[in-house]
């Protein structure tokens, strides 16, 4: 499996010949070697994809080599080279290991974090809706005062709109970093589930299906939020240039919307990878019944 970083590159820095070589290499991987390749933009996205994809390779290998592994597995009974002999060496060694979280614990942690992420997405949606409602209200105010338009009224209108935009930017400046943080916490437990050998997996199919439906609902919410945000971002971008402070606020709003759309795109991609993992585990659970 190959992974290609697909982060944005300014057109002025792109090398057409190098890009052609990369595309040709991708085609060669698929056509000549029958291999797979995937694209990612951030380290977190790569980590999620790599963990889930590699877990499948490891699990397939374990299934094909179970007999050979068991035949070579022996208990270690040698005494330590130094220090006093410990008749409870195996038990003592367990105390030095990290906590061995089970699938149930990992899934529960993931669901708890998912709840926090959904709350953040909802708050960001509310902030966007509030800005839209304020725009509608300001436009009505402007239309009502058209008959008595004067310079002071026009400036007051622009200042009010500028303030609305800055409030939106401040709210998003708080929510986006928190969304990034909580989404990483939410993804990590499911990535660890991917590393658990399928033969050790013992989870009820109904529970997996419930988690899968929650994941699908979450991804749909993220995608809908992203699509609505892209449309609203264009409206902000198309606003006419007015005062200096307004123009600056407009640029800041467009920039922070671009940041959010990128985070939502990554979150949707990660959720899709987790859905694939859950669908695989659901099939495994159904086959075992």
C-alpha cells in the first residue's frame, strides 16, 4: 500500500513534469503491480487510514499463519541473568505493561468523544445560522430606511454588519481548535480497535450496528454542515467592498470558513474509514453467529 500526501500547493510552486511522474507512478502501482494507494492531507488523517488499512493486512496474515505461530509459541521459563530470582516473574511483568483496553472500553470512549464532537458541530452550525439571520435582519433594516438614506445611517448599517461578522469569527476561533482536538480524541479509540486481531474480537452485532449508524449520522451531519458552509462562504465573499474594517472582517470570515471546511473534510474522511472498519467487524460478528 502506498500513501501520497495531497496537501494544497500554490500553482506557482507546482512542477508539471514532477506531477506527471507522480500520476504515472500511481497508475503503475494499480495497473502493473495490482497495488493500492491512498491520499491524505494531514498527519492525523494518515494515521487513521494507515492503522485501519494495516490492521486488515496483519489480520489476514494472522489467519493464514495461525498454526505456524502456535507451534512456535513457548513459555519463557529462563531465570533472569541478573538479580534475585522471582517465582512470580510473569505476573510481575504484567504490572509494567500499559493498560490493555478492550474493545468495549475503546468503543465506549469513542462514543463519548463523538458526543462532544457532535455538540461542537451543532454549535458551529448555530453560529453560521445566527450570522445568516443577522444578515437578513440587517437587509430588512436597510430596505426600510432606503427612503431616508443618509451617510450616517449607511455607516451605522456597515458597522453593524461588521460587528456581526467579527462575532462570528470569534466564535469560530474558539470552536474550530476544540473541534480538531475532540475529533482526534474521538478517532483514536476506533483506530486502536482496528489493531485488535479479528479473532480476538467479541462484540454483539447489534452494538456494532448501533455504533455504525451513529457514525453514519455523524458523517452526514458533517457533510451537510460543510456544504451549507461553502454556499454561505461564497455569499460572504461576494459582499461589496465598503469600509476598511468591513473589508477586513469579510476577509477574516472567508478565511476562517475555509479553515473549517478543511477540518470538516478531514473529519468526514476519517469517519468514512471508521465506517469501513465497523462494517467489516459487523460482518465478522454476523458470520460468527
